[in-house]
């Protein structure tokens, strides 16, 4: 250590009680490294330990035990950036988020993000509030612009419900492929061979995983794999209406339609009713997520239960664990958490109805004569 540097830092430290930051400056290391040395945790080179020990001795630094005990109770500032068109999904997510934030002494900062070119700027504005971490639900969990911004800011983050989680951040998800595969197998087991599928928004990795699961089950069981049965949706009610119109206008319409979320499934039920079709007598309709919407329409939806509120709670807990570990100077790698999904049967699915062939009205030539 050069004398000018030593004297400047020591004079600054003598104005008040020396801190861990002062020790870090004098030793030429990070505060996290000083914490590791002081706590005897983590791998630290011997030469680095000596530098820290010399700085501690030079500044007569003693750790504030009371402050260390309180570190675990210090509020954690977490940002929640959202841009989700489904009010049902978002409300359930927020319930889980707010519940767990209260239990973990988390101060939550909520901001809406408009999808598009401004995503990164909005994420940066939220980060500049001095956050300890950030949580991203879909579709922002798949935004490369937002993830790169978070990575550059070196702030811990957890993404939720991402089909293919990014290794740079923590993640809480289900196996979308397996969930869609099991629902499609269920429909085939009921006797359906011609099953329509409404795909989710193309900018979300979960959409592709659900489509892959559907196709795998169709191929495995030899059901109808016609491309006309797969229609693009956007996870919105409006896109569900358009997709249902397309599928139900086919010359040979499907006997079942599996939608990638409950909003689009509810829209499909509405179109079926408008066309005079009975659900599930004439058409089976199933969804994905099991939001409150699934039980507020008639008939109630058979759907895949994704534990949305539970995933939000787990995201808060994961982020809290990581932030607290970092405060203690411990290694804190992002956690990849996989939660279970469940197929929930209600009233919107049934075996396909076997109708007798249509009988043509008798022609004059065919009429019998008395």
C-alpha cells in the first residue's frame, strides 16, 4: 500500500468509526471480500487475507455486532416490472407477491412496462430506485433487452414462468412441455382424435414448450396432426375469439380445442355458445394456468393448474435468500426452481359425442305410394 493512499483513507476513516467499506478501500478489495474474511466464509486467497488483516489493524476496525445481527432484518427493496395482458393472471401473481413480501420484510416497488423498444429504459428507471433485486413475470421474463440491462447493473433477479430460464438469473417455473403433453394425452384418452390447439404469444418461450408438448402427444398416439388444427394466439381474450372462429369454421371441425391459457379458452367457449354448440357435448374446451377466470365462466374450465401465486411467493423467497447471502459476503448463485403443475378437471371436457349420420329428406322419387 502506498503511503498517500493509506493516509488519505485513514484520515477519512478517523472522521467517524471505521467501516467495512474503509477496510475494503485500504486493502484494495471489495466489501464482500472483507465480509468473507471477517466471517471466515468462502474461498479467499491467503495474500488477500493478509491485506485485509493489515487494513483492519491499521484502522483499528472492529465489526459492529449489533449491525451484523440486524442485517438479516434490514428491509429488502424489490422491484416488480410487469407487462401482462391477462388481468386474471396478473392479479393472482400480485396476491402471491404481496403476501410473501409482507412475511419477508420486503419493500415492493411496482411498475408497469410497455412492451417494445422502451423495455430496457423502463427497467433501468426501476433499478435506479436503489433496488436489491427484481422480479420479472411473463412476458418480460423472456425479454433479452431487460435481462441484459439487469445483468449490466449486476442486480439479482428472478424470472417467473419462463419456458427456458436464462442462466444469468434465478427462475421459478413449471415444466410447460410436460403439462401440455399430459393435457393432450388426457383429451386423446377421452376419445378425441381431432384436437385443435391455440398457441400462446410467439415472444414467450413457454408458448413453444406447450406447443411441443401437444405435438409430442399427438404423434405418440397417432391422433390427427393436421397443421390446420394449430392456430396462433397471443394470450389475450381477443386473440382467442379469432382463433376459435378459425378452428370452428373448418370443413371438419375439431371435437376438442386446447388453449394455451384460460383467457383464450374462455373466448373459445363464448364462440362455441354463439354458434349454438354445447360445451362439452359438441365441443370440449380446455385451458392453461387455472386463474380465477377458469371458475367464473360456464361451464367451468378443465385446465392445467400452474401455481401462479405460489410461484410468485417462491420468487420472493429465492430473491431474499440471495440478497441476504450477498450481504453476508457469501457466494449467492441464482436458483433454478421447478414447481409442479396439475391437470384439473371440471365441466368443459367430455368424450366426443357420437351423432348418427344426417338423414336426407325424402325425395319425390323415393316416397312410397299408398
